[in-house]
C-alpha cells in the first residue's frame, strides 16, 4: 500500500491536501483546502486493502454546525478511493503526491 509510516501528502479530487500517516494498522490524516475555508481529521483502521474510520471537520467558516461521519476506503499504491461515506465528506478520491510534506519539529517530552 502507498500509505507510509512517514507522513505523506495526498491530493483530493476537489482540491484538498491531506497529510496522511499510518501507525501500525491505524491511519491518521489532517486535511485542508488551499482555497476553501475548511480543515478535517480522520482516524481509521486498515484491514488488507481497505480501511474504515471516522472523520470530522475541525474548522469550517461556511458550516456553523459540526460535520462528521464515517468513511470506507479502498487503498492502493497511489490512490485512496472513498467507497462509502456519511456526513457529506468533500472528496471521492485521494492521489499520492510526489511532493514531500514539510518536516515538523519534534516536541520535547
């Protein structure tokens, strides 16, 4: 699968940018759009070439009510297809970008 244990940048078909990382069988992401005022997060569990999990907006200027829901994903080397969703998630497909995401500093523990 293309989801790495190091953060990678994925691009949505509606213009979102997703910083995705896999830890064990868990997928985490932070998504935002460069031209629209929203950001979201996701946590899901991989099983083979599929994943299931929950997403939520962490910020949306256009939507005063909270938005959240469930996603079912089909995973391949360079593509994530959203095969089922609730809560009006903004994308249908994410594609692995060749651009490396920024490296964030480690916080002291």
